[in-house]
């Protein structure tokens, strides 16, 4: 019987882990925040109060953490999970982190005979809840085959992108597109307001024209046109602006390291950095519209 330790029970991790529970996997969750553990157990999950207890009998570890820092600390830092986990266990990291950290942790795991895949996701909290996430996976063919059934229990599209780190590379590029397109859509709505163009009309035109994109038609940053978008709920996340800033910085850092010009991505990162510095990092990333136009349309 597989025992899964699921580490990181936040906006994404909790609903993902609950989908595994619903498919009858034996899951023990862990989160450093007591409140996250409490809501996970209230929703039907089982949580350990200490990391060591969560991993004790696990032969599969899934991580859904804010950044590479937490992943490194769990596996290589004070907790040194790499040393403590059962021999033969499979490690699946679903967090969005940088490629070098992924490869460093995977290399340390390999030294101990443990297989690891990076499997970051796209699809947001709704996708996590509905089990419709897209997983972008990096790792060996064998590790991919071992991870696939679990990923299928949490997602709809499971794409093997290449060797370890390839999933994170795909995720970094995807979110760079998302960050830039959300900035463009938000600025276009602010411009429409200033030009006296009704928001519904811009939506009607752009959603059926060449301006069509996911940031507009699935996640519209102004209230109204897409009833399920966070704009209709005071921009509660969803996907926090601080997380988008992290992802854009991953893209900018990778571009610098490889000498790739990324002017648009860098500008989008700057916008999100300003938004976060203004104390708006906890809003959904589509709250960028509110940052750009804090006082509503000009009358
Ligand atoms: P979140 O902040 O809601 O959840 C992260 C959780 O990890 C928190 O509950 C936190 O307490 C916990 N945590 C931090 N350090 C820990 C540790 N050492 N051990 C155990 N738990 C620890 O974030 P989220 O929105 O769930 O995002 C998680 C990851 O998924 C991020 O890397 C993010 O970029 C990525 N992601 C998020 C979305 C989204 O829509 N929210 C979409 C795709 C990818």
C-alpha cells in the first residue's frame, strides 16, 4: 500500500491532497501552519503535527511549497528528509521553483537512490479543487511512470516535458506569458476607462478578436464579464500577486543566466514588484488592475 506524505497544505496543496484522499490514497498531510492543518482535517484529511511523523512510513512524498527555499530546507537543510525518508521512495515536487534548485535536490536524492520528478501545475485553485490541473513533468521515463497515476488523480493533462527540471522550465515560461498578458489586459481596461469605452464592450470585442487570451476570457481582471474571476470577490486569491512576482523573477533570473533578452517579462516583474511594495501582494495577481486604477473609472 502506498503511503503519501503531502507537505504544504495551502491554497493549492490542500485541495490536491483531498483529491488523493477521495481516490482512496493513504495520505498524511503536513503544513507548518496549524490553521492549514486544521482546515485540511476539517475537510476530511489526516494531518501530522510534525514533519517527521508525516514522512515516517511514507513511500511517496509530494511537496506543494511557496518556493525553492522551503524545498531545500526540508530536503537538504535542518530536516534533511533525503536522509530520513524510506529507501525507494518517490519524491514529487509540485511547487513552482527555480530549475537549479530542482536539479540540486534531485541530485542529492539520486545519491541516496531516491527518484524525483518536478511536476509544477497550471490551472489555479479551481483546477486543484476540480482535479483538472495540468502537470508539467521533468524526470526519467521510469520516475514519470511511477508518478503518473497520482498526478492523474489530481489533474487532467499530464505532460512529460523531459529530464529533471524540464517541468519547471515549462512552468517558468508559461507563467511569464501569463504575467505579461495579465499586465496588458489590466492596462488595456484602464485605458478603455480613460477613453470612455465601456468595459463590457472592450470584453465583447477583445474576447472575439486578436486580443483574446486566458487572462481576459477566463480570469478577467475587472468585475463583471467573467463571473468566476477573483475580480468579483475583492481579488481574494486564487494566485497571489506575491507568487506571480516570484514566478516572473524566476523567468528574469533564468533569462539573465542564459543571456536571453526578456524586456516585456522584466517590465511585468517591475509592475508586480511595485504592487507588492504597496502592500497588495496578498491580493490575487489579477488585482494588478486595482493597483493600476485604484480609484475606479474616471467620471
Ligand atoms: P500557499 O501559500 O497558499 O501554500 C503554501 C503552503 O506551504 C502554506 O500553507 C505554508 O504554510 C506551507 N509551508 C511553507 N513552508 C513549509 C514547510 N517548510 N513545510 C510544510 N509546509 C510549509 O501557496 P499556494 O497558492 O498553495 O502555492 C503553492 C505553490 O504552487 C507555489 O509554488 C505556487 O507558485 C504554485 N502555484 C500556485 C497556483 C495558485 O493558483 N495558487 C497555481 C499554480 C502554481
